[in-house]
């Protein structure tokens, strides 16, 4: 039997040692320095759990280069772990988001999925914010490719 959205969050919270009531209230969890938002899209029993993180706002001088690289990474999701990178219109901040059917989840599987999501988010946050390990002549897009 599949779990509802709230049941998945409760089971996840228990699995990772968080207060289930607090997680249900905030729908946000901090994992390795990444604030991950959680949201229901659709019906609580058969809708999607949407997960997302704001990665930072690139410097204006780098925005065109970063936007190009984000588009290349989104192409067939080759650089995003199956998630989607985007830009918030009002702020210019880069976001990473994904979704999964609620009825495919349990607490442990959500924990595993978010662990991989956070790895991807950390990589892109470093690139977007210009962290030293993400700078240099090689763009992240040079590390992945797909035939289209």
C-alpha cells in the first residue's frame, strides 16, 4: 500500500531523525548545507512530491556563460541527475528542482533520493556562485554530453 504525501514526510523525518510535526509544518529540510523545499503537487495520495533548492545568484558578468551552461546541462538532463535547473524571474537566482510520484515513495527511498539531489545541488551551487573548484577553463558542460 502506498503512502500519502504527509505519511511519506512523517516516515522520512523519522528515518533521518527529524521531528515529523516540524517537517510537516515547514516542508523544508537542511541537508549538507542545502535547504531543500518539499511540496505536494496534486492529490495527496497520487500526486507528485516536488523537491527544490535555490543555489544562488550568479554575478552579472557571468550570467550569460552560466545560463548557456545550465541550458546544456538541462538537455536530456545529462548534467542534472534527472532534475531541472532554472532561473527565478524576479531574483535571477538559479534553482534545481525535481519531482517524483508520491505513491512511489517511502521514508528511506526519499532519503536516498534527496541525498543524490543534494550532491547535484552542491555541484551546481559551486558553479553558479563561482567557488574556486568550479572555476577554470573547463565548464561543467564539457564533462557531459548527449546525442540529440
